[in-house]
C-alpha cells in the first residue's frame, strides 16, 4: 500500500464516516478499484483510520465530554449491543466485508429508506427530544448493530435509531457522532490486537507510518465533513443522501451482475 493510496482512502473515510452513505462500503469500493482490497494490511487500515475520523468528534464537541457521568452512562448503554454482537458475529461480519454485492444491495436498500425517513419522522422537528435517556440510548445501540452489514452505514443506522426514539434530526446525528467514539475505538483496538496476535509483521515501521498518515488525513477531512453535515441535515434532511445511495448501489450491482467484478478476493 502506497502513501498515495493511503491518502485517497483516508479522504474517503473522512468524508463518508459521518454521512449516512457508509464509509466502510465506500472504502471497500475504493480499495477494490485500486486493486489493493485483498491486502491484509489494507483491511486493517480501513478499520483503524476510522479512529482518526472519530477523534474529530472529540475536538468539535469537546465540552460534551465533560458534561458528567450521565453522558457516559448513555454512551455505554448504547455501546453494549454493538460490543456483544460484534464479538459474537465477527467471523460472519469479516466474510461480508469481502462481498461487493452485499455493499451494493445495502447501499440501495438504505437509500430507499432515507428518501422516506424525513416524512416519517417530520413531527420530531416540531417537538422532538434534544437527547435520549438511558433506555432510548440502548435502543439506538440496537439499531447501530445493523450497520455491521457492509454498506448499511453506522451513521445512518444510529441516526434512524435516534429518530425512532423521538430525537430531532440534529440531536440524532450528534448522538450518533458521540456513539462513534467508543464504537470505533473498540473496533480499532480489536483489529490491532488481532493483527498483533496473528500477523505481527504487518505492524512494521513502514506500515505504522502509513497508518499514522491515514489517521491524520481522516481526522482533518472529518472535521470539515461534520460541520457540513450538521448544517445541511438541519436545513434539508436525508433525501439527497438516499438518492445518492440508490445510484451508487445500483451501479455497483449492475456492474457486478454483468460480469465486471470489483474483486476483493
């Protein structure tokens, strides 16, 4: 994996991590197009650079992380389902990461949902909650588990979960950002541990340098993406992201079933 390829994937991650269009799906597509998706280090890289993007949340919403213990209780309640399901189904999840057709189908199906989601929860904008309680946080965490299917989007799943719990679009998006911090920290730690235990040679100085660069680039790009997303979402809703997902998902599926495989294996 070259430094240029790392920068390209990091930019994709920074832009897509907080948009409801699936960062994992886009990185799978990007690495497939570049012909590097089968590289074990690339697979680790696409997980670990999400931590760099997530740290942008801590910077932008710095004060929220000092609001008190109640904030962390809610995050923990929301994180529990993902932690349990992730540990139990890791092998199945990893196998889906190697299937571009799954990514395409998930992007398309999720796009259809996003087109109608604003209408379905429009009452939330008039009198919705500004933050969830512990019980509602746990339910949001259950929704986030759906995002383990590549192409679904962690952001989309958890935001929709927030909307079902009566949050406004902005509040649902922000809680999704906060929930991303423990979720992606755990995913990165687990990925690094697995690599250290099974293929420690991947953690040589050269690869660690590439990984560090990827995290820095993802962090900077994500700072800009978060500000754009919150502003756009508050004013316009999810529909444009739904149409985008449908177009991308449809193109992937057409190419895949016509014999032009974006091969990952």
